C-alpha cells in the first residue's frame, strides 16, 4: 500500500477551496491558530488528504521549534520539521486545512494540530 501524499501544488489548490464564510464550524479551527495538542477523537471530523512531500527533504531539521517561540505567527516552514513530515487533514464542512504530526515522547505520544494559513507557508524559514 502506498502512502497517500500531498504536494505543494495540491496544497495550494486545496487552500483555494476553503470556505471562509463558514464560521463556528465543528472543526473548531480557531482553536488551532497555533499548535495544539489534541486527542484522537479530534481527528474524527477531519479527512486525511495525505502526507506532505516534495519539500527538499530537510524534515529531520527543526527550524521553527528552536528559532521561533511557538506562536500564532510562527512560519510554516515546509522544508523543516515538523511541517515537512506532517499529514494534512481537511474539515469536511468548511474545507479548512490542518497540519498534523505525532511527537513521540519518552512515555507519551503527543498528537498536534495546527490550522494552515496560506500567508504563513514558506519553503525556507526566514532568518
Ligand atoms: Zn470546519
């Protein structure tokens, strides 16, 4: 079985379909302006589009995690961890898109979700 993937062009295309007129959506997108830990049940209302590929794979390198304090304005640097290896999920209602990744900790597994905002997407994180 091949893994479902999504590339840059497909991601941009999907972002065009977001229906910003839908507010108060069941996906609670406004909660995910910055990275937020979730439970598996939070994924239930979302549809998996695929794993991010095509971004000169430096996904083993973390950029944003160290150079940026986690914030609402943290760039989504697609060549870097965690964005490079993220799965992209979509809300079936408003079509908003989310980055999702799993962080393996010592004794816990953290599931993380962040709303994708086109204006924050970059290949290389700014210096
Ligand atoms: Zn939604």
